[in-house]
C-alpha cells in the first residue's frame, strides 16, 4: 500500500485512507483470473465497503453488484451499476426493498425462504413485473472460519434447507411474477483454505444432479463470496489468490453447458486498499502494562471487539520501525471491549503519532457507528476523487 505521510499528517484523525491504485491493481488481478470467460460474472459485495468513490472504480472494472438491503441496491444504482448486474440477497427483505428492486429491474433476487418467494410473487404481480429469482440453498458446508461469519451450516439462519430445494423450485415455477433462474450459495467469509470451496462445489454438483433428474433447467449458479485475505502480512500478500480461487471452481464445479457462474467477492476486493489512521492521545502506564490510548475506537473499527479480529497495527510516524515496546492498544469508548490488541509489538510511541490499522478496507468504515455520540471517521484517498 502506498501513502504520503505528509498528506496523512495533515488530516484530522481518525479517518480511513484508501489507496485506489492498489484497488485498481487488485481489480486487474481479479479480471486476469476470470480470464475473459464470459460465463463468469463477478458481483462486488457492496456490504464490504459502499464508498461511492470506490464503487465507481469497481464499476469501471466491469463488476456487477451484490446487495443485501434496499439501501445497498440504491447505492449501487446511484453509483451507476446497471440494474441487470445487481443481485439481491438477505433473509429479511422488507416490502419497500423488494418494491425498489422490482421497480429497478435488478438481475436476480437471491431468495432465502418460501414466504419470501411468495411475497416477491405477490408484489411482482401487483406491479406488473417479472422477478428473476435464484434460490439460496444452505449447503451445510463448514467454512472453518469465525463462528460469527459462518453462514452455510444447518444451524445458520440463511437460505433454504437442501431438502426443501425441489419443493421451492416447483413453487417458483408455479407462482406468477417470478421465474426460476438459478441457485445461490454463500458459506461464510474470510476463507483462505480453498478446499472449503472445493467441498461447496461437490455439494452443488450433487444438488444439480437432483434437479437434472427432475428435468429442471438451472441457468445460473452463484457461489457467493468468502475468499479471505492476509491480515498478518498485508505488504507480503497485497493481492488475494484470485487465480487459485477461480481455478477451484474450474476444477471442481461441474457446470452444465450454457450455465453461468456468479461470484460475489467483497473482502478480497477492498480489504487491503484501506487502512484506519488514528492518533495517539496518551501513553498510560497501567499496573503491569502500558496502554496506548488512541482517538479511534470500536465505533471506527469494530472487527477486533466483535470478532477478535486481528489487524496489523503500525506506527506510521516512527522513523525506526523496530518493535521494542508492547502496548495494549485501546480506544476512548466507555466500554472495556474497546481494545484493538493486547501486547501489540510497536516502536516506542508518543502522543501525536499516527497509528494505522491495516487491511481495514473491508467491513471497516461501513460498520462504523456513532455510539457515545462520536463523529464518523472521515475518508482520504491517494488521489483526487471527482
Ligand atoms: N455474498 C453474501 C450473500 C454475503 O453474505 C457476503 C458476506 C458476501 C457475498 C461477501 O463475502 P466476502 O467476500 O466479503 O467474504 N463483517 C464481517 C463479514 C461479514 C460477511 C457477511 N457476508 C467481518 O468483518 O469479517
């Protein structure tokens, strides 16, 4: 990641810094991994980062959008994503969200229950529209990731159970206002073990056999998102393994002739191009340890407090990066969970130093809140945005 320290020092903290050049390089790598195969469609998962400046760059790289709320559908449309390139998932789509998406004529509703299917049908008929739908199936494949970001197990609230698949397809074919176009899956996030995607493929192959035996034609297979990125060493691995990821589907997924493959990467596209930058307010000597108290807290980056997530912490102001100190790096929020990392190795740090949390482009700014009536973090870019 590139940045100009002078530029960062001139900003009010905390803020998110985005290296849009790195985003472009990442998108180019993703495009290369797709290798011009026209049946592969990439929909960026807007939930990872909905900054309009980034959405425009992602759109220009030819990606579609994956949304999980009416607000995201609107943001994608406003950024200029063609409606047909938008897919819309979520277990609890409200009427206004469904109406918005129907009105816009989005590419696909990823439907997560029979009552939702029925509601889409009712609204589509009422509005004189036809909704293209994919059924989200819970494949009961363990993503072996953090329990709070695992979605594809029987115990999770997402999708339809496999045993309900046939009934749901028949219902979709019977109902007016909806047309059955495909299957959707998403098993979890932050997945670095590509074998997990191979197991998903095997499960999809089995389900496709079941549908084929019944003479049901499935045009689209959407395998969701989930590819992880390296949080420990972002400078060594700035670009995720998109080639390995795509090759896994090429190798293990038995696509039928004419079928389209859809993927929905979020984290892997934007995580490395962003970092949260804050300032040291105080260095405090505790009973047995030192605290580094920052002006950023979990309202700015909640991942460590919520998932015990690790972000590499760096002192950008220190000329000598040798980590000779250990600090509990904490925020100013009145909650004991407002701790970014305990015993973080850092160079000696003092009031005013800039502290960066790397790999924060995904699920960072977009999850910020105003708890304690704090200000939302700002955003700074490597180049002028227009
Ligand atoms: N598609 C669906 C249906 C999803 O639910 C998600 C993420 C994605 C795609 C994108 O997954 P990705 O490629 O980013 O792994 N806030 C958590 C992550 C939650 C992910 C939710 N779903 C975190 O900070 O780790």
